[in-house]
C-alpha cells in the first residue's frame, strides 16, 4: 500500500480566531446597516421639520399682509407687535471708552470691531443698548438675514472652541437636549425667540463680519443724523448684505 499523505491539521486557536473575525464582521455589517437606516430616518424627520417651519413663516407673512389690508380697507392703521429679536454689532474700538459701555459690550460678547450677536429685546437689554449706543449699530433682522448669518458666518461653541457649523451633528451634540437638532431648528429658535433662545444664542460664537463694502459713513454720528451708530430698525438688513 502506498503511503497516503496526511493533510496538516489546522490548530484550534486559528479556527477560533477565524470564527471571531467572521462574527465581528457580521456584527459590524449589521450595525452599519442599522446606523444607515437611523440616519435616513433622522434626515426625513429633519426635512419634515424644515417644511413645517417654511409653512409657519409663510402663514405669518400672510396674516400680517391680511391684517394690513383689512386695516387699510377700514381707513385705519395696523400696528405690528414690538420686535423681540435684534442683531447688535460693534463698530468702534476701545480707545477712550467709558467703563459702563465697555462692561455692556463685554456682557454682549462684543469684544472686537465688527463682531455681532443676536439678543432678545426686553426692558433690560434696551437700557443696555442705550448705554452702549455710541459704539454699536443694531436693528431688527428679517428671516433672510438670520439664515444668511447662520449659514455663511455661523460658528458654534463646542468645549469652549470655535467650530464651523459644517454638520448637524455638531448642533445636536450641544443642543440635542433642547430639541434643537439641525441648522433649521437653530434658525427657527433664533428668529422666533423661542424658549431655548438663550442656549441657542450662547451656542453661536459671536459673528465676525467684514467692514461694509464702501466703508462706514461717519461712526461718530447717529444713524438718524447721517452717521452709523444706533438703532436703524429694519435697515440693518441692508448693512448686513454689505458685511456678510
């Protein structure tokens, strides 16, 4: 009889390792599929939220237009609600600044020229704006201005660091417990001055804007006197277009 060659036996440890690797691969593939499904579901949820916000903004504009037409029809005037949101920016440096307005600008986080922040308008903040008025320009932004600022110039404060808002996951990580999960949630919370406005505003790093195209007119005069500082109402949108 001819000698039959015996096949080399595979060690048991190698077999165990092969089995473990195959189990890990299967588990990783399964978790990847589940994660993908979860992300798709979240994307659909955020899309539904964005659509809801668009409908809300349109309904608000239509209601305002309807009330104005109705008032005009009855030879009357429609007075809009007092604005609740303002955008404040610093336009002058620190030379010769009185301690009181300096402290106000520090509380508003306006530490550099052309820095800007969103603030909630109430009696306290209006008094603070009056104190620091010669050094700031402010007004009431519309939805387009808020959206452009957040999308084009938005940075978040994550672990005390300035992080660009390139992904919704950054917002969800910090504001997820406040039900603010994406850019549109953040814009809606800021524009409508919602219940989590303070958290959303503090999350946004102060906006660093350019000097307006064509330069400033006269920083030391009030806006009503042909200058730059002070309240300019809805005309702040025109200034922001030149600075974003």
